[in-house]
């Protein structure tokens, strides 16, 4: 269990993260310390039905809060929705001393965090992530924002939540796809951290993990991200380690979207990590037995992503358009020398990427 100190005692990059399956108690304790003048709770149309009644039954703070509901889905993480949240805060008398409790996945915590960071130049907010992806990734680390002009997360701010309460309590209504998608980001943290953490994750199937065991895994995983973020809160260097699997993963995600058969973000990351581990093997000698084990895990848990060499030009173009890349010839990767040994800012040429895509297709058996 983490502590429940008020955020004002922490460095700006430090974040108060509480791991507990007694979520109601934790929220009431944080609210008791910060003593906001008025409470608001932000949910989406799904967490309004699936989570809020359960939370209101165990937390006086949540029960008494003024509710704001937004439409579910990343397509609603936009300016219109943000303006609705600002309006409702304003019409219901929110001040800089009020607090917003974000209850939901990454969409609610990203948009709610940004709404709170900007309303009256900043009111308190806490995150209660209710998806696995939210718990291990979106709700921690201080990146808040919305999509704008068809560009993901184009508008936003770095602003740490005053507290994040992480629990596995609400995962029982998530789909298998949602669980597996979030688990891929946990595996990413395992790859960045150590063979021990990585092995623990790929030796289990996310569908079989009980709530208490999951809480331990969440804690281990979130602390990996927290350590990296605390060392580099505004992504000047080391934080780019968290992009592992994402340069190629985003390209797979975009390709799937262009084909009108979207794949969940975490699935794209699982496939992207496979290709980037192949590149790590080619360029930095990442051990082939670990690569083989990971490939087997992906095949079993994420099936395969179908693409052919005819897709290579498009995939390379999507990678080149990634904001971190100065030119198509200079595509920037986070790679691994071995599990836990990170190398950021590796420049990889197009021919090597094509070879890695060939090997990925072999490993996936497509
Ligand atoms: N800020 C960051 O550092 C960061 C990191 C990664 C991702 N993100 C953002 O997070 C978002 C993706 O997060 P996500 O996958 O949580 O998306 P999401 O918030 O859209 O949640 C996925 C779906 O699950 C529903 N849901 C939420 N909790 C549920 C529950 N307990 N049971 C059943 N259904 C539930 C939601 O209503 C939604 O339909 C994206 O917008 C992405 O950009 C942000
Ligand atoms: Zn991701």
C-alpha cells in the first residue's frame, strides 16, 4: 500500500499512487486530506452504469459528488466533450478549491485531467482507473489531453494527478480484448525492467489472474513506469524508453485502421514489440531464446496480425510520419540489449526494418 500524503508535499514530478482493492476507503481518505470545497465525479456512459453505483456504495465522497457524464470512446476525447465538462464545472459552481474524481479508462483520465488542469488555471483531480490499460499506463505519469484536428493527443498538458488509486476491483466487467490490450503494456514494463518481472508476466494468462494477484502485478508494473517518469517527467530522454514497441506498433495500428478493421492499441503494441525485439536482436544482440519465447507468447495470446511485403511502403511511411522522426531515413527506436537493458534513440535504416518485418512474419507464421 502506498501512502495518502497530500500532493503538496511532493516534488512536481512525484506522484501519489495508492495500490488497494479498498477503493472507497482510499478515496475518502484522500478527500479528507485535501479537503476540497466541492466534489465532482467524471464518468463515461459505460463507467456511469458499470462502476459508479459500486463506487458510490463504498465512498461517501463519490456518493456526494456532482456527476458529469461524457460519451464513451476515444472519438469523444475531443474539444466538444472538453467544453461540455468545463461548462458543467462552471454551471455547478466549481472553483480552484474543488476536486474532480476521474472514474474510467484512459479517455476519462486524459480528458478529465486536462479539464482539471485548465479550469480556473488548475483544480485538484484524482484518477480512479477502471481499465487495465488505464491502471498501468494512462492514469499515471502526468500526461493529460485530447485529440484535435484528427491528431491523437495533440492538445494537452503535463499535470500530475493529486493521487491515483489503482485497483483490480472493476476489471471484472472488461472484455478479454480490453484485458489483453492492457496486459501488453504491462509486458512492455516487464521488458524494460528485468527478466524476473518479464518472466512472471509471460508465465501467466491474464484471464486467469485473480484480483489480489493482479493488484501485486499492477503495483510492480506501475512502479516501473513511475521510476522512469520521475527521472524524466517531460520526456527529454529516458521517458522515451516507454515508446518500446510503439514506433512499429503505431504503424500496425494505422494500417489496421486504414483497412477498416481496427485492432486494439495493446495488440498493436504486442506485435510492435515483437518486431522491435527482432531489430534489437539484429542490432544489439538481444538474446534469440528470449525473442523466441516472446514470439510464442504473442502467437498464443494475441494471435497474429496479417500483413505482406506489399504493406511495407505504407508501414514505413507511417513510421516516418511519427512525430519523433526527423526524416524517413532516420527512424528512431527504443531497443533492448537484453531484458532490462534499454537503449533509447537508436536510428534504424529502412532496409533493416524491412528485414525485421520479414522475420516478424516468419515468427508469426504468416
Ligand atoms: N496519458 C497517458 O500517458 C496515456 C497512456 C496510454 C494511453 N492513453 C490514452 O488512453 C486511452 C485508451 O485507454 P482505455 O483503453 O482505457 O480506453 P477507454 O477509456 O476508451 O476505455 C475502453 C472502454 O472500456 C470502457 N470501460 C471502462 N472501464 C470499464 C470497466 N470497468 N468495465 C467495462 N468497461 C469499461 C470504456 O467506457 C470504453 O468503452 C486513449 O485515449 C489513449 O490515448 C493515455
Ligand atoms: Zn501504448
